[in-house]
C-alpha cells in the first residue's frame, strides 16, 4: 500500500504515558505505518496538580517521535486543557480537512498488526458509498459471529474504539449539534436509538444536563439519525486496556467483558456490501448491558445525579 492510499493516523493522549506509548508501539507493528503520517494531540493539564503527569506523557511522546517508524510524526501540545470531546472534535476536524480521511485511536487502545491494512482497505473500498458513515476496528465478542462467514458486517450503531471516517461524513455532522428538546420529546427516536445499544439514552441525558462532555454519543446519534451504517470486522483489530479507572471517562469494571482477542490474520480483508444482519444487531445491542451497570454507578457517583432522577427521565 503506497503513501497516497494510506490515511493519516490520529492519536489522542492526556496523562497516561505508558498507555499512549503502548498504543503507538502496537500501531508501529503494522507495515503500513511506514507509509502513514501520525498526528498526536496531547491535551493540557486541568490543574497545576496534573502538570507532572501531562509533562511525563509529553516527554515520552517527544522521545517516541525521535525513534518512530511512521512516515512522519507531528506532536501537537495544547497549552490549556480542552477535555477529550473538544480535543477530538477539533483534532479530527483539522486532520480530516487536510487529508480527506482519518483513522483515530485513543491512548487506551491496543491494535493488531493488521489494523491499518483493514482500516485503509475499508476507507478506500467504501469511500464513494454514501450509506457508510464510519469504519470500526473493534468488534464485540458476539456469539453469533462465531458462525458468521463474512470478514465484515454492518450495523446501524457507531463505535469509537479505533475508528475511521471521511471528510464529507464528518463535516456533515456540523459538529455535532443536538436539539435536546426535540430528542427527548421524540420517544420513538429515543427508543430506536437505545435499541442499538443499551445505555445511549443515559449518556444523552447526562450530556444534556452538562454532567459529561461526550463527542462519541453525539457522533453515533448523528450516524443513526441519518441512517449511516458502520462497518465492523468479524474478528477484532482492537482491544481496550482502559477499564482500570485511570481514564477521564472510564469506569473501573470487568475488562474481560469487553476483551477481544486481536486478529492476527494478515490476509486481505474481503469487503462486501451486504445488509445489516438483524441477529448481530440484536446481540450487539444487549451486549454492553453488563458493562453499563458499572458505568451507571460511575456516572452517578461522578456526576452527583440521583438514581431516582435518572430512572424517571430515561426512555422505557
């Protein structure tokens, strides 16, 4: 794969030097890294107390830049704390406007050596298919996929653990404004959105109350409302190491629930244009329920929201 067909890789870091370096080193094991530009966005500290962890992360990234095998490395260090949502929205917007497409990872992800081949292949294959909104590198460990014969499948729900998109899809999200009054008054929309993954309605509620700042829930809502599909691999190219409570938006929980063995298949992925499979979407929607229980407890504690107030506002 030549450099013209390789998408830039964008990585987001904050205050966990060990995790971002592990993520970048896993990316570097992909042969396509040598033809790919890497842009790293490093967010600033929230308080003076957080200076040391942020500076340690930046020192590790500067050292990594000197030995990186990527075609080029650009390290962007924010002077102030933007927060994850603003960092991702601004960073992705900047890069996608320059390159027309983008592959995105966060510091708590580890990828397989076939990740970039799959992501670039999907970006190139589906670029002119306007019904496709995004590419996901992660897939849930679903039982129904054990007998699934295709290399990829499609769902009406988006995901944010190693993903990719194109400038026109990202820019059309406009970015990504939500009419909360209209959303919460449309119980049919809320029910259908919640049916794609248990927990979305809770996150929308917390977002509307200003208790969290999530780019991801707004992005997947935009994809859903505009009937844009996300492409998933049958075997995951990404696993998440962030469920240890160290992340800004991560609840400490049973990481094994979400754990996926990384695909070591280096054969070219067979892309197709099949319709979403109802059985896969149904199981995927139910799957996060166990993990969401830990997330609900985390958000209730962190956001000072009473369980009674949450329950009475959620869609039935």
